[in-house]
C-alpha cells in the first residue's frame, strides 16, 4: 500500500515528483517547527485551505507565488501548481516542501554559474542564446549573464527552494499550506488512482465477472487448491470467498494498527494446506507498539481454529525506525518458495537509509523456515545477528507484491518507486540499491538493476500464468508470462521474463480497473483480481469499496472486441 510518501495504496502509490516551492527567507528552526514536527502535525491535523491560500500568496512571509502559479495567479518560474492536489497525495506534498532536493521535477534543476568577476550565481535557466544566458533565482529575479563572463557552469543537485525554509511556519500554518496545495485541482481526481473508471477492457475472447464486493481496505489474496479465496482486509479481518460468495463471518480477525498503510497486508497458504490447514499472514500489530508480525493460523472448515494463532516472527518498534511517514511503505507480501521456505517483503517505512543496513529489517526480503526459524544458508549470516539473519536481499523501497514461478523458482519483485516503478529478479544476497541508487536502470557495481521499469505510478500485484493451465486457462501466448498491475493507472500488463532486452517490453492486458492491489491464478486457470478502490486508511477512508473479480478465457476471440485497449 502508493505510493505516503510515495507510499504506495498500498503500494500506495505514489507519484514521487518534488514541487520546487520557493519560500522567502525564514527564521532559524525552533524545536516546535522542525521538519519532523511539521510533518507529523500535517498528517494528524487537517489544515484550513483558506488560511493556507493566504499564506501562499502572502509575499511578506512567503514567496511561493513569485515562482508558482495557482489558478489564475502567480509566477511562471517553477512548476504550475494549479492541479497539484490531483497529481500528488499528502505525503508527497509534505516531502516536496520539507525535502525539496530529494526529487526535482525535470526541467527545474538549478544551474550554478561562476563568472570571471568572482560571482557564483544559482538559478533556473529561463533562456539562452549565443550571446548570453538568462538566469532566474529563487526570488524570481532575472539575471542576464553574458557568455563571455562565464568561467564555469554546472547543474546542481539542490532544489531552487533552499532546505529548511518551512521552519518559518508554525505547525498549524504548515498544515494550512498543505491543505491549500491539496485543494488545488482543476481535474476531478482527488487522490492517485481515483480517476480510473470502468468498465474494464480486455483482449478478445476474455470475460470478466465481479465475484464479490463490499470488502474494506482490500490488500492481498491467496487461493487454496479447492478454490477458496482468502482476502486480507486492512482493518484486520481475513475473509473467505467460497463458491462465489463472501462469507459473512471472517476466517479470523487479527489485532492490528491499520493507520495509513499498516494493517493486515499479506497472506499465503502452506504448500501442504490440504493436509495441515496452515495459513500465514503478515500484519502490523498494534501492541505493545506498531511492528510487523508474521502469524500462522490453522484452518478448520471456513474458520480458523480458536487459539491456533502462532506468532512466528516479529519486527522492530516502528516508532523508533524513522521515516517521513512511518506508517507508509509497509510491504507485506508473503509466499512460499519451491525450497519450502517463506519469503516476506518488508518496506522501508519511508526512512530510506535503513534499506542498506543489516541491523534493520526495513527495505528487505526476508527468508524464514515455516516455523519462523532462520535457514542455515541465508546469505548474510556472517554479517548479521539475531532476527536480522533472516535478511535474504536488501536495498528495496516498498516491495508491496512479488511472485514466484512454481515451475522454475524465478522470483520477480515489484518495487514501488521512486522515480520509476521497477521489477527486479529476486536473488539471494542481492542489493537493489535503494536509496543510494534511484529506481530505474543502473550499471553501478554491486547493485542488481531491474529487468523492467516505467515512470513513477504504483506497481502492484504479480502472478505467473501457469505453464500448464487448467480447463479454463489462458491461451498459449500467455503461459509462463508475468502479469503485473498498477494501482494508480488501473491496468494489467504482461511481460515475458525470458526476454533478454532491458527493459523487457510489456503489453497491455486490461484497462479500467479501480485501484487494483493483487492478483493470482486459480487452479482452474482463471485470473482473480483484487481491487481496493480506496486510498490509504485516513480520516477520509471509505469502507466497503473493495471487490474481487474473475477473468477467464472463453475461446471466442471474435465475441469480445478489444475496445480502447492500448499497449
């Protein structure tokens, strides 16, 4: 679950573009207005957009409008913010102001110009010709510089908006400014993914039906050999859909912290489920503090055996782990590998740096035995201690979903961006680079680069089409291929993992899905797609918007035109 920031809904996406807001000079930070305090207050307290509007256009305090247009007012030095509330969610808006240099909108990177008379000037290049360049600084002043006076010129990694200037605002004022930016929408897309409307478009010969609806905060699914569909609701309920009906009583209810992207976020079944009835979940427990928890339950019919819950593994106290949005980037996917061990994805909680550390579970792929113990051949045993020896791969941002191909053992990881969404091959001991290396292609030594990437949105849901499908299975051209989705874009795409090209080309399979989060192939060869149609768990969250859909091939390619479908 996104993007917070980029947190992903659950991958929750996340459109991770920075807004180069230009503030006027502020006072030194006070303890009450440090970035962590401002961020926390803006998340917990809805601001007043009208007061925020006054701040935005108040040039005596802030110079936002000198550089940025909002509606019919403001400058044109920086990006136009008239529709920023429809493009970026709350975490991104906060990040863009508090950490403006973290990600800079292309075309708005500052240039640093050293002149022959000793000046060093920084700003955006408004125009240039053979005789001069025209620089615009953070105060929107135009500075013409003759080329004959330029001694050196380079691009800067710093945003035109200096760090720390938001410290001139009180927490309440900062929340008001964020509320105003969030209200700027010339389109009717209030949060990422909400603009996607059905009906879904499918290739010729495919059919779709809604199997069940009314799910609250759907996050993940797993399918048993006899066709039971287990669905995680973020609020802690594990539901069962049986014979096309959502059973009224949950299979089990776990105690969770379900704020933002926390909650019940992953489920898988034991390879011997028909014999032992074991169901494994990933959740963020609320007590005694928010922390990841892997739990095993035992099924008896359509319910968990009372008292059968066994906590196999526990993460760290999230209150101590940092991050701009500590309840964001939680990961949560869990699957068995062909070696009989459990693989679990943990997000980096928007903290970034811990993804590279071996004394933190954040931003990692874990590998455990089914009883929660640590396999003796994990790759970092000699460099880690205790539960951190469960680390199998590192350098992830927010692997909300991944899949393992039963026939080959190939693991593909969907890591939510960053500057790009990416798919990585899961390998023992691999380092995928975050946050040292941005998402997308890389040739940096020691970093495992992606096999597929695309501009930032919110990748989610991964499944391999069975090589030997059941009677309702997909046509031969799809067998062995990898299906993945995007929460924000509302599509399903397909790629061939054996393709040597980079990025591997992907083709469109479905469009018009309302915030999809997970998908899986059933024993009969059909594809189940779980849609959430809701953003994160906040004060605007709407219950009952999720649904389970089934897609199958009926063999009549002529009867289902591929209307509107584009690769």
